[in-house]
C-alpha cells in the first residue's frame, strides 16, 4: 500500500500559516514514507470558490517546497457525489427532513430544558408519505441527514455507537455519536456540505492517511461511520494542534492574517516559515532548518502538543537571520542577480554581507553602499574628518585582500595614535554611512582603492 495523503483547502482565499502547517505535516509524512501528496480543492461552494485562489494556493505551496503529485477539484466531480447519495438513500441511511431552522431551534431548546443532549431527535424518520407530500405541497424542500449507526435495530433509538481510532498525532481517540445530531449531507437546494464529498473523494483517490487540525476530531467520528456506510475501510487519521495569532485569535483565509503570500512578500525565507510552522507546538526545539529533507528527518507527529500554539511572527525573523547567515552563494545567486547584484564581486560581496541581513532583499542596500557610497554620508566632526583624511592618505597600493584592513589600520594607529573605537568608528561612518554592518576587512577589497578614496569627507 502506497501512503497517500491530501491537503484539501477551500479556494476562498489565500492560505495562512495555520493552513501551511497542515500541508507541511502531510507533505513531510509522505516524504518520510515514500508516499504521494494529493492537492484537492474542496470547491463545491461555487459562489465563493475562485480559480485565482486555487492558483494562488498552488503558488504558495510551491514556494514552500511542496509539489503535489496530483491536483483535483471537487467541482468537477458532482456526478460521483450524486451516485453516493443514491447509494445511501437505497440503504436507508440518508433520510429527508423538512424542518425549518426556526423549528429546529425550538426543538433544541426543549431538549435542553429537559436536560437532554441538544441533538436532532430523528423526528423526520417518523413522517408518513402523506405528511411528506403535504410539506412538499407547502413548497418545502427537504435537506438530507445521514443516519448515524445505532447499538440497536430501532432507528429511533438515540443511544449510538462510540467510534474509536488510534490517532497518528494524539493516540487513542473516541467520539461518542450519541452526543451528535445526524449530520446534514445535502442542503435543501441540493448542494453538498463538506462531509460527503470529502469522504467520497478520499475513497476514490485512495487516501490512506488524513492529517488535519484538531478542530476536525468530532468530524472524524462521523466520517468514519460514513466510510463504513459506503463500504470502504476508513483511512488512518491524525489531528495536530492549531496555531493562533499572538492575541490568541484563530487564523482565517478571509482576513489574510499571516498569509503565506504576505510572509513571502515581506521577504521571509520559505524554510523559515516551514521550520516554525512544523516545529512550533511540538516537543522539538524550534530551529532554522535549511532544507525540507532535514525537516522531514526531524518531523515526528507524535511529539505534537494537544493545546493550541501561538505563532509569533517575530520568531520568523530570528530564523530568517540564521538561514541567511549560513546560506551559500550558489543558493542565493539567482535572487541576488534579480536585485542587480552580479559579476565577479557578487560572491565575495554575499559572503561579506550575509551575516548582517534580516532579509535577502536587504543585500541591495549594501550593494549600493559598495558601488556608490553611503546613501546619506554622515557629517563627521572636524577632528574626525581630519583623521579620516589622514587615514586615507595612508591607504596601501592595490591589490587588496582580506588582510588589507588590518595592515592599513595598523599604519593609521601608528601615525595618529588612535586605537579602538575612536579609530574604527570614523572610518566605518565615512566608508558606509552607518555605525554598524559587515566586517570592514571584507568590505574593503570590494570598495577598492579608488572607491575608498572617493569616500573622503
């Protein structure tokens, strides 16, 4: 059996870091097991689903390093769901209900007042053909509920089975179906809710493992029952903890909170996002992992906490710096070229500045400093300006290398008597316009003698 997982968002917005956590858990699980990853768009809500969102989600996944083996759309499979509906009806497991929302709410309140679980009482199962015809004559159209399994043969019995499974993430789990209403699978207008198309697709697409957020735990009890009703063996299920924003609020595709596209546009590296999205809320320490293969080696779904985890965007910058500070030039080269950083000096420049970057795009600013000088030269005091001028007069002849800075500043020290910060700071300000930055020993050969002399105050 080939391990087959799926990531199945609704294309009603761009995915956020919480969605990415689910996608990455599935992707890494497939990687570790030599399996397949199916990208499925649950787009049965034709009014809100848009192809542009589906395309954007695929782009976001590719940017993260996730490349699906197959891409499917539920909106192209309605005939398959129609056939499943007829199968359930024929088996007496899908029944018509005519209650209005107001009638259902009244019944719920009555059950609560009697200290009974506020679940649907299956009143529709008792309707006669004449009563159904009368509702139809009134213009009512039925919604269709799935008859959850019972201990007894009596379909009106409210005592129902418990569903058990060994959760990939959480261990042994149980859902008591007695605490649930028979779920509506088909609305009055004939459109499908989430549950039926999802289960039918998982069967047809050979999904062996489903890993998703723990807000689906209760759904899983219902879905396992539906798998069996359709004659299929349920897949293995896993439910990871949820990520929340710093204020504890849940994330939403519609608000764009911590969207993958937004993080990408802000200059965050994909492996910074992947590292934090996967490792946060687990017993693993959060660290910048430079490659997906290494992240897969560290990934163990059983180490995931059962409580929600707050996602702090500031942690991304910490991871980002770590990744950039050790990133080889070969990995950065194409992106540097897109910023106009190319030529024989590009590699030594990258090695000189990468340790001072928060984002790769910050390299463009240092490239301008090297090529053109400080954007806003610092005005030095008269004494410091005279000192810099004297130091520039002591510049050695080229060629220059990594030892030039040391030999030059030694000569300046001997000639002026300055040392430490009074020596180095005026030179740094004159050469870069900034009080901190890359090692001047690395920058000086990039400036060259002519470029350095051009910084004379």
